[in-house]
């Protein structure tokens, strides 16, 4: 089995805020990340595909194709956006690095022309990294401040 990784970059802002918490509780839990107007990151995204190289091309997946898929499904939708407001697939989700990574997995899981999605690693900063391998995880989606629903990814 071979593992091939494509690295992509994007810049985005977000605010960590739970609408069911008081302002005081949001500030206590999320601290500076709860800034009312948000704050930004220069994210680094690593997407790893596993498989056996094609005998005719030697590729597990053509990295140009993977780049184009990542641009279309993720980067074009999140780059230079406010994740809380501008990104449809993140609406109602607290845009932590964990939840963003889960959402990215959901977008990519069945969209690869070759190989199998192995992992997604999202660097929110040089020191903060999330890696996900596709295990079932349920994250909370908030429809409004008073109504909650679950989202399985």
C-alpha cells in the first residue's frame, strides 16, 4: 500500500462561538477565539490518498487531478472567507479545526477517481494540528440559538 499526500493552503477567518452558551461562557471557553468579529488563520491542508500504483501510470492518484478536486470542493469555497458566514457546508457548525476537518472529509470521501481517502490533516497554526482518518464521529449542528440538531459525518 502506498500513501500519497497533496498539500494545499488557504486563509480564512472564523469565530468560535456556541449559540447555546452565554456570552460569559463563550468567552471563558473560547477566549480570544471568541472575538466578536472573528480572527484569521493561514491554514495548511494535507490530504492523503492510499492505494496501489496503477501499473500503466505508476500513480496511486494523479496529483494534478487531486489538486483540481481539492480546489473545486474545498479551497474555492473557504479561501479568504469567514467560515461562520460564507461557507454553506459549515453553517451552524462551530468552526473548530476538528469540525472543519470532519466537514472536509465528508466533501471528499466519495469523490476521488482513484485510491481511497486515508487521512486529512489540517494545520490551523504551526502548533495546532488535527488529523482525521474517517472514523464515525457525530458533531453538533446548531440550527438557531435555541434549536439544535445532530449531524453525522
